[in-house]
């Protein structure tokens, strides 16, 4: 998930309100594909009362590249950046008026953060390494809490009288955990395991999109205000901190929660409380996988043709991820040695992780010393992982119910048709036995009872 995916999932009314804020406009423009950016710039200085005729718009690209043109137009339309209009019976296109005005401001030199940092604040601004350490520590603590190896969520660390972020509700809303009948605490779901294998940027947007949804419902904070504040944070230079006193009550609560997630950091300058973004905030307006500093982000995995895996890693969460699909053989202070085998892959598949996700993770996090290898993950290893998956998925188990002893052929036929209509049909012998999914059992019983009474 990224900014574009999030915006395209919003209702039209919500999306329109977001274009009241310059940071949303700049972030959306930055996220557009190259051809779509070109179209936005070509339309930027067209009079808002006019439009570019559809014939002219469609002539901006050569016929052999029509697919790129259609894709760019579709992207702009989904984001409501491009609006279809008619003038005197002539169809055409123009930019969203608010989007056009704020993008024009940015292109002409406005829409930047020019605030001068007071001299007495400069010595207190956290260093890049301190911001990296805060981002890594908070984000890793959250992931460890998700997988269950840490008993409590990240500390709020702000000194403000604000309720901490309800991580359990956030995870549950995003589908990352499921309820545990034998314990008061939920446990990680299949989607949660898949979440762990995503790059940092995608992880941030999964968490942030759910946070925005919950903030509007539970905190009464306007969604457009939250998104605008987060994107302003993403554009703010790390050397230009903001003052907490300039934020309203809703923004202060969001700021405290973002500090808890490691997306921003608060610090004191005398008696004042200031804030500045961490490298994680950059994930909010681009698709970089770098997220935070550290060797783990640069790549740390070496896979050999004998199914051995070496991970030059010290991060607890990276170790937990590796052990999802490898068997540990040795652990040194900065080195993990494991092996990929049938049992370890079976454990990963049972958690909802796919073979392609494992291979993609190994490729994305390969050590820089082996990036010249083609392929990075040896073919014998990648193919064997896929074969193990195919072998283990030949038989699929589903909770189901067997219905038999139907009083007549008519009841059997009608019940079978009903199961197919409801999408719960699995099998029948053509005579008197029918198997359907357990989830449709109550409806099936009701229908069969009605048919018996006729």
C-alpha cells in the first residue's frame, strides 16, 4: 500500500476535501507516474474556466504508446485530479480547481516551509542518528508487540497528557490479529504475517490508513486535517522543527501517537516542546523502502545453493521474520545462520505466507555483496520453495457439512441449486449426498426445512 492506493480507496467527498491542503496536493503530484505528471503540468496554466478539448488531450501521445496514455488518464481520474467537462457541446478535460491552484502555488515557489529556526532551539535539535534510533526503536517495538515477543506496546514518550495509541484496536482493525479464545490477548493473523514481509513504506501506510480511519470515528478528528498534518510532516525538513503550541488539540493527539509509532520525535528546547519528523515520515509521500537507517534496510541476507541462509542482522524483528521460514542453526552477535527446508516452508505456508512472498523478501533484502548475482536467490532454492508450496497446497481443507437422507430427489436438487447460488457448494454425488461450507450451514438448514414442508 502507498499514498495513491489510500487516496483511491476514499469516497469522492473525502478526496475533494483533501485538496484544500497544499501538502496533500504536493504529495499526490509527487506520487503520480511520469506521464500523468506531464499531463498535470500541461493543464496547470490552462484557465480554470476553460478546458483542453478531448481531441487535443488524446493527441499528446503517439498511437504506439496509447496504453501509457490510458493508464495515466485513469490514474488522474481516479484521484479526481483530472475532470471531464463539456463546453458548448465539446468534450474536454481540466484539472480539479483546488488542486490546480495549490499546485500552481508550489510550482511558482510557494508551498514550502520557510520558518526560521530560533537560535536557542538549534542546539537541541536531534541529530540524524538520534532520529534514526528513535524511528527504528519505536517501529521495531510495535512489530515485536504484534508478533507477541514483546509484552507491551511502544511507550508514548512525549510528556503530554494524551491517551496512548490503542495498538490492539489498530491491529484488529487492519486485520493483523485475530481473537484468541484461550487468552485475553489476540494473536497474529495470516495477514499479520504477510504484513511483516512488506517493505517499511508499505507497512507504514497499512498502519497509517487504519489509524486515520479510526481517528475520525473515535477521536472526532477530521480525516482531511489528519492527512494534511501527516503529509506536512513528511515534507518538513528534519532540521526545521515545529512547535507543539502551534498545533490544535486534535493535531496534538495525532502528534503524540506519531511519536509513539516513531514517525516523529518530540524534544524539549528550554521550556518549549518541539517536534520534528524522522526518516519514517518520508514513507508517507514516496514509495522508498529505505524507511529508516541501518544495515538491515540496505540488505543483509545471503542465500546459497545448499539452502543455507546467512543473515547479517542484530534486529530482533528481522530475526523473528527470518525464523518464520528458516530453521535456526546458529546465532552469533551479528550473524544468523539457518537453513530453508520443507518443514520451515510448511510452517510459513500455515501462517498464510506464500512462496512468492518469501522469495521476494529474500531478493529485496539481499546483501549488497551479492546484488550482482543473477538471480540473487539461486534458482534451485527458489524453484524448490515453489515446489514445496505446490505440493502442500494440492489438498485444501475447509470446514464443511455433509447433508444426506433427503426425502426426495426434488429436495436434493433444489438444495444443491441453493448452495451453488449462495456460493457455499463444495460437492455432491448426484443422488442423495451434498457437502457445503460450514459458513452457510444455518441458511442451508432453513432452506432444506422449507423444502421438506412443501
